[in-house]
C-alpha cells in the first residue's frame, strides 16, 4: 500500500481461465484525508507477467478500462473504475430497489455490489473480498 488512507473495502483481483488461477493484486475503496473516497487498483507486476503468458491479451487490454503499460501497476481513481461499472447493474434501472433487496443491500452502492457478485462478468476476471483487518 502506497499511502496512509483508511481502507474501507478491499478484494483480491483474480484471473482464472479455468485451468490457471492467478491473484493479480487488489482493488480497494479507501477514505482519503477523512473526506473523499478513492478507488485503488494495486497490481503485482510478477503476477501480471504470469497472466500475460496465458491470456490472449496484452498490457493494454488485459484488465477492462486499465492500460497497464500507460497507467502502471498502481492506479488511484476519483470515480468508480470501469471494471466495476461494467459488472454491476445500472443505478437507473426501474427494479434497482428489488435487486438491492435480493442482495441484502439497503441502498445501491456500486462497489459493494461488485464485491457481492464477486466481480463476475463474461471474462476471466473475478474478485474475492478480503475482510478489513486481515
């Protein structure tokens, strides 16, 4: 971790093609200066190199919305990252209250929903929540 922000939620980012499973790093929601929320993708360079041996992608296309070559292995976002947005229902859906209730959520929160559904989509990426304090 590169800063002293308070970690609110975090998860391991996992690449799994059905044959090989590699933990690539972490995705976190942090509280910065006790005021604003930021999102962090913190990748392990060696793990990414290992994934690239198996993936049909390069550093620019490996993680949706993140160009590792340009952005690096540690990226802070002021808004919810694309990889999260693409894996959760849109808050404007008419049935969003019902979806939240089905998932034990009192209100819609993209990052919490992302963690609850393990970040699954139609690719090799998923996440496993890491309880705070571990």
